[in-house]
C-alpha cells in the first residue's frame, strides 16, 4: 500500500486543477514553438506547457501537498527528441518535485515522529513490564 501525501480535501483541488489544465492546454493547441517540442501535459499535480526540445519547464510547487514549499519550483525536462524525460527505473514521464520539499518542515516532522516513536517504545516497555508483574503474582 503506497503512502499518499495528499488529503481528501486536496483530491478535489487536484481534480479542479486538472480540469483547468486541460482547458488551458486545449486553448493553446496552436503552439508558437518552432521545431521539436514536448506537448503540454498534466502529471497529476501540475500543468506543464508545451516546451521546446532540449529545455526544461519550471512551475511553482503545488501548495496543496503537505510538506511542499509553494515558493519553490518543480521542473520537467524536455529531451532533444521532443519527448519528456522518462525515469530510468519506471520508464514513465517524470517531473522533478524533489526541489519542492520544505526542508525546515521536513526536519520538524522528523523530530515530531521521533517523539512519537519514543513514546510508543516507553508504552510498550511499560505494558510488557506490567504483564510480567501480573503473570508473576497470579
């Protein structure tokens, strides 16, 4: 089971953004880019415009993804052959969102998770100890 970084409320936002993207892409069917280009696309989070071959498209990171900094930029690489870059492991078109991660938020969440894990460990030790005492005095 894959972990999702989206909430139920953001699913509606994603659906709305997808519709807006498709409308935008349909309005701009006549491209002004000469030569080879990668066609505009929706990748599930962002809308990417037609992009000249051998260049990259940049877009602000989505604000509806928890842990992303919406002031940073994601990018998608258009190859020299006019096709979007494909991830070597999955062979699927890939957008680079690694630059979107809010590192301060990430570090804070790691600290909070450490506190949770410590609390769970203490709780487990306490319940095991209480079960041992209960078993001994039975």
